[in-house]
């Protein structure tokens, strides 16, 4: 059911080459035509709410969503659906709680939003370090996935070919970020989201048609062929082999909900909207797009289990990361026509573009933070042209090590790295943003303690999980230095992150508390309501100066 033959391989290769050509052309044509900070970092906030919403949805629909959650749905059923809903809940949390305050207080980076209340180089450097620590692991995962995807689709078996694919994709991601800036990467995300939703809708319709338009029949068949029986339809199958399956599942949901909403490449999209009203409309489009895709991936992954079976899915990949592609292939039946080969090529191209677009967006977020929060903050009055050049160079500084890491790590389990990114976002960034935006007494010491304490807790605890060692699917299956009882760290590291900020703030004393309350009182109208309008010629950027 997975062999498409040489014709489909050729079509997929042509589609990949076409996508690379078109996206590079888009970056060149829509990227900054001069060295202007506003244009490079925000695209002059010129994207409409629809386009910006599709770009935000593109950041959420990453390779971790398509490949990892699709695999969990296919192999574990109910647990995977819960994780898909957790991703949607994460976007709703961003929409309701953080989107407008971030837009009101930030300018280019997360360091701007934090530094508006607590100015200082220490805050900006720490924010940059946490940005890099939270995104580089996810970038490594997704870049390594390019080699695996192309090997699966095009029939590569040579390790050198896979490494070549990783290096080529890494070169593209650096070019996207350096040439396209915010607007160029946003357009790639939009293109990816449209192709992914369109192709996914076609596949989902074909799968439902194969089961006579009875979703219940498809689910029952999937449960029977999953090898788990009724457990496929109940909570707890994903971590059934661990000591604490229920707590593991809760910890994973916390990491996805809090971490997904606060990762820097997602929050930077809030700065590209022109007004608070546009932020709300942007998030409405993003939520609608992600909700539709979560429905589609559920249908496709369950359809893959029903038609291919657990054995077929795990034969292609033990973790089920190819379930989305297997479901798309199975939807066309045993005999694939030329039209169906083209449709399947559209699906594989959409997944390929998902990997590239996500990594490019993360590269841009890291490069912007490195240039703006570390270098530009050290040199007052740095010319905009110089800072834009530094941001482009920073994309190269960030991208090259990631390419090397991806090439070295592609043959190991990469799930610990993806989990680390979400746990960093949930344990360090989420507490820092919530405290900074909404706690009057919170100060600089508390902010640094939150960022550093949450990061250190996540890194230390992750080293002792079963994802790193002690299981056949761990990153180091030959070793066993497991000491942490849960698979993900969020259940412990998130409270540690909040506690570090709380304790450090209380230790500052009453005088510091009065000072921080007074400072917050001057910023509270901006945080909650945005800058006031001052006439027809005034723009939201004026309130950020």
C-alpha cells in the first residue's frame, strides 16, 4: 500500500523542485527591498488578518503536528485526538489571554515585550538565550525530518543521500529567513497552510467515501486493526507501558497547551498586526484553520489505521510518523491513476513545505532576537541598515549549527528534542509572559529567576526521562540513566518556573514591590487596552516608541 512506483516518485521530485523554486522566488520578490527594520521584522504590519491568520496557523501546523500527532492518533487513537485538541486549546489560550497584550507591548521580539516593563541588557540577553534554547531543538527535529521524508517518498536508502537532503533543506531555511524576512516567511507559511488544508480535505473525503460516509465504521475498523482493541478508544494507551500513564498524559497536555502558545516564533506573529482589532481577526482565522486541520488529521490518521493497520504503519516507522502519508496513499486504493499520483504528490509536497516553512520561521525568530536583543541593545543608535544586516548574518549563525545537529541526530529518536521545546515554552516563557503582563509586583529579579529557573529545571529533568534513555525508542536505547518518573517534564517544571518567579519577587521586599507596582500602573493601560488613538495621522507604532 505504500509503493507508488517510479511515476509517482518522479512527480513528487518535480513537485518538490517546483515548490523550492516558487518559494525562493516569493522570498526574493516579497522580501525587504531596502534595509529597513520595520520591513524586515514585521513587513510594515501590512498583512491582512486573513493572511496573517493563515501564517499563524502555519506556525501551529508544524511537522510536530503533522507527523507526531498524526502518528499518535494512528497508533493510540483517543490519546492522539486529545493531543490534537490540546493544540487547538493552546491557540485559544493565546487568542484569549496573550495575543492583544503581546501586540500592545512588543515591537519586534519577545525581548521587547519583556523589556518594556523591565528594561536592561540582562533581561534581553536572557530572553534571547531562552528563545534559542526553546527553538533550536524543534528546528533540529524538523530539519532532520526532511531527510526522512524525502527518503520515504523518493525511495532513498543511502545515508549520504539523507544527509544531503538535510543540508540542502538547511540551506533553504537560511535563505528563506535571510532573504524574505517576516513578510517572505509569512507568505511561505500561507502557501503551506493552503496546500495542506486543500490536499487534506480531498484525502479526508476519499477516506470517508471508502467507508460509506460512516465515520463510526471507520473508527471501529481502526480499533480492530490497531492491535489494542477497545483500549484504542479509551484514555491512556499512549503511555500504557510507563509507570504513571495518567500523569504522563496530563504532563504532555500541559506542555502542548502552555508551550505551544508561548513559543517565540508564534508570539512574534502578534507584532505583525496593525491594530488590536486586526489581532482579534487574525486569531479568529488562525483558530478556524487549525480546527479544520485537526479534524482532517484525525480522519486521515484513523483512516490509515483502518486501511493499513498498525503493522503496516509501524513497519514504515515505529513511531507512526508516516501515518499521515500512509493514510493519503491508502485513500486512493491499490491502483493509482495519474491524477491520484498528482494528488498524492500534492500531499507530500505540503508536508515537505510544512517542514521548511516551520524551520524558516523559527530561524527568523532566533535571528531577530540575536540581532535585536543582544547586539543592537548593546549599541545605542545602531543604524537600521546595520541591524538588518546583522539579522541576516544571525540567520546564518543560527542555521549552520542546526544543520550540523540535524545531520548528526537524524538516525536517533528526536522526540526528546521536540518535547524539550514545548516544555521550555511552558516552563520558562509562559510564566515570564504571564507574570510580566499581569502581575503588578513582578520585577526584574523575578523575571530572570523565572526564565533561568524554568529552563534549568526543564533541561535537568528531561535528561532523566524515558525519552532519553531506558527504552527501545529512546534517543540512547543502549543506555539507561532514567531517574525521572514521567515522560515529559511539564508537570514538575512548569510549577518550578512559576515558583522561581514568585519566590524571587517576594524576596525583593516591600520597597521593591511598591516600585514595581508604580511602574506597572504606568504601563497597565497600554498592556490591557493598547496605545490611545491620537488623531487620523497616528499609527499603533507611535505608541511603541
